[in-house]
């Protein structure tokens, strides 16, 4: 499953869902947050980038957003949880 985005309500604002990119094949991807290789069997994909489960966090409160299917929000290039977005 890939990130599903809805049309932004206004420029620079978006809503998405964390998706599971599936099995990692022979190639390795680097985490968008820590830049380290993702060596786990599964990886997350959000905002067209790959993430470790523990690295996908709200930019304001640091709560984990890595659950598959959880909603994340973007504003001014920041990834936010629903509480901090509102």
C-alpha cells in the first residue's frame, strides 16, 4: 500500500495515510529521517519517502506515526499528527 493523499485544503497543507511498502527486496532504501539503511523485513512509505517505523514522528510532539493506516498531516513541509495539525 502506498501513501494516499487527498487534495490539499489550501497550498502547503495536505493529509495522507501511512502505508506499508511491502517486502524490501535486494536493494536497500535509506530512511528519510535518519538517513540510515532500512534493514527490516518491511518498511514504511509516506510522502514518497521510506521510513523506519520508529523514525516517522510528528515534528511538534514526537509521537510515532508509523502504524500502517494511521493518518498524518503535512503543513509547511512538516509532518504532523492530527492534534498538532489542528
